[in-house]
């Protein structure tokens, strides 16, 4: 695994803390081109995001999906991290379905970093 951007571990820790202040996380995975070193494509031929974050929390159950994504994205500090993030926020049941069917999610889980272990 080769990263194209250096990771700001302190800011990643702060990000997970900001998210954790709102929702108890069961999983947090960081992927994207900055982690895998690739310039891969997602489904539909779109370029892969520099950073992709997959957040898993059953606390998302009562929150509309777009609201989850908006909050998770707004808490990401793109200046500190060197690039914006594409956020995916799922309950555990949603994550089980999306993990294998959504390219960005699958790549973050299989080729990215488990942030609850990494930081």
C-alpha cells in the first residue's frame, strides 16, 4: 500500500473524536486514491476520491442518509488532510449490504485503513 498524500494522523484522530461525539462508531474505514496510491475509478467511470471515509453506526438509524453524509463531510478538515472526503455513513445492516456492492466502500474496507485500529 502506497499513499500519495501524507496522512495527518493527529487530524484523523480529531475527526474520529468529532464524529464519536455525535455517534458511537462500530466501524470507520479510510480509503480512496490517497490511501491506495491509485487513480482508480468508481462505478460509472467517475475518478476515485482522494479520501473516502466509511462510517458505521447504528445511531444513524433515525437520521436521514443525506443528513448523515452532510454532517460527516462538514466535520472533515480538508485543509489539514490535504484533500476533501467522500463520506459514506451506514447503519450496521446497511453496511453489510453496501460493503460488497459499492466499489468505494469495498475498496475502503479491503484496501484502506481501519481507523478504529490505526489511530
